[in-house]
């Protein structure tokens, strides 16, 4: 059995990885013997590759001769798969997949090979295959490989120094046994990270709350961060709480802020009222209230700060939901700082406060993208009464992207011919999301003349269809042309 990679590299996502695996399988079936996932390919690549080869192997193609091990290991016939397992260069990932095979002889032989690998080369096997083993563990026959890998990892953890003394994400690991768990704790694959965290938290020895807090503060995956946070809070002191309250993940910061009350530090909630996360701001308001304070008054003081209010303080003021703050928020719409203007608009919209259409229309041209976006969202209920020509004039691809997107949002909300004209104008926009949104609108249009009765004649619709013809197949284009009465 050949180890093909370290298992630490991942693609941009499960969907992209699966597409890569299927594409490699098609190349292999078309005769390219080298079309096998690269060393370190993610688990979703291997799973999609194996599934595609097995399902398409009888498609009348001429596979390479002699057939490479990867092709034989994924062959539809069980006896071929079983014989291929005897090959010394069988990719370890495909051997792992076959431990869940429906054919008992194949499954038993693959499991024997995997058992040998876990005993002979435990560190290399665990590094390379743990993410894949976690995916396979979901299958009806996947319990075996999941149990074996968990047992092997626990043996590694027991042989290493206590897990809380493992190096942090930026420090090099020491010792082979400790390195395996350390690498899995920082593995790019989220499922492997979460598995390693659970294993570490239930492993031998006592948990160090400060190390848990540090890892929670640095953990990018919310689920893994939650596991570290819960472990840290079980024995939290002031240092642990400070680390949690300074974390980058909002849920971890919120847990740290909430824990201040239990530590007798509720008065510190004021310093978190203007946090960038709404979740943390909500916890801070609760904490201030528990201490007998009034978070609303603190917010009013913060937004009147002569040095300039934070946009998050403005958002917090709006979240308090007091009617007397409406005029204060309206005044902040003219604030020199763009983020403050955007926060004020969002707060007014949250409170369903009326803002004149003329004010919002002027803000569509604001140089700050977040302001133009909030202005367009505020105008959505009024889209039907806005001047479409005024909005269409802001669709020029040479103009600022955020203004173009805001105008397009309103024209789509208006619907009818104005939405179709705008969409056709933007089907070749340089910005991918804008271009795809425009093309989606054009494809969704039924092109019935009655749909635009009184707004556009057949000649204009025919011209728009001609400009967007490349978006349709021959049948779809012919169908739309027939609806417009175009026969040539």
C-alpha cells in the first residue's frame, strides 16, 4: 500500500474538490493513466474520484492498458478490486475507501492492510488519512475505520506529552507522537480539526483552561472554537476570561463577556458595548443591565463623542430600540465618516423610520460602498415610484461598482422592462457577481409580450433578446423568439 500524501491540503470547498475528483476519473477512463488525485488531495477529491470511476467504468470506453492500480481498485467487479489490493503501489486513500466496501472479501482484505499500516506506520497513516476516515465513518460500514483511527490517535496522545503542552499553531511540534495530534488540531480540514479537539479534550490528563482559551481565541473554525471555549469556561479565571473576551470569533468573545458576571467583573461590560459583533453587543448590554447600569445611556454618550462615534456604537444604539433616538440617527446620516453614515441608515431601516426618498437617492452616489448599499435597501419599498432613467444612468460599467450594484438592485425590485433592460446591459459586466446576477435575471425572463404590455413593444424585446442570445441554447432561444413572433 502506497502512501500518497500528507492529508493536510484541501481545496476551496467540498463542491470544488468533488468536481476535481470527477474530472480526474473521467480522464483516467479516457486513457490517461496518470490521472489520479495528487499527493495531499482532500478527502472529497478521493471519494468523488472512486465513485465516478466505479459508476462509469462500463461506459464503452477504452481504459489504459495495463490498467493502473487506481482503476482496478475502483472497478465495478469485486474480484478485480480484491486482486488489486495485493498491489504494493495501491494508493492508501483508495484502500481506506475499500474498508467500507459492500463485498466482504474486499472489505476484509482492505481492513487487514489498513490495520497493518496503523501498526507499522501510525504517524504517517494518521496524518494522511484521518480526514478521509472521518468521511468514511458516516457510511453504513464505516464504523470500523473510525474506531481504528480513534484508537490509534488515543495511543499517540497517550504516548506524547500532555496535549495542553503541545505547541501552538505557530510553533513547531516536538516529538513524532505529539506532532500528529498537533498537526490535526491545526489541520485545514474542519472535520479533522473538530475530531482532534474532541479527542484532546477527552484524552489523558487534566485540561489546562488557559491553553483551551488561547486555542479558542485563535481558532478560525466556529465549531472547534466552541469546543475549546466550553472547556476553558469549565475552570475559568480572570486570565482565561480576558483571553476569551479578546478572541476573533464573535461567539467566543460573547462567551468571555458573559463570563465577566460570574467573575464579579460586570462593570467591564461597558467596554464591550461597541463591539463589532451584534452578538457581543447584546451580551454586553445584558451585562451592563445586570450591574445596574443603563446601556442605552452609555450608547447615547458614545455616539456624541467629540472624537467621533464608532459605527458599532451607532448600531448598538439602534439595537436598543428607543423611539427618542430616531432624530439622533437621522442627524448621523450626514456624518463625515462613511461607516457611521451607513450604520445610521441601517439603524433607521431597522426601526422602520421614514427617510425621505430624496435623501436616500442622493446617498446612492455616496463614495462609501456600505452607504450606497444601505440607501438602496432603504429605497426598496419605494422602487416602484422611483425614476427608472435616474437609476439606469448609474449602470455605466466605467462608474463605481457599488453605485452600479445599488441601482441594479432597485431596478430589479421594480421589475418589468426596466429590470430586463438593466440586466441585459450588465450581462458582460467585469464584476463576476454582478454579471452572474444579470444573466440569471435574463434567463428567468419568459419573454412574453403580454408580460411587458404598455412598457415595451416587440421590436425592443427582439433587440434585447438578440443582445442576450448567447445566454441561451438553440432550443431555448427558438422558444423565446417564437413567443415574440420572430420566425427568422
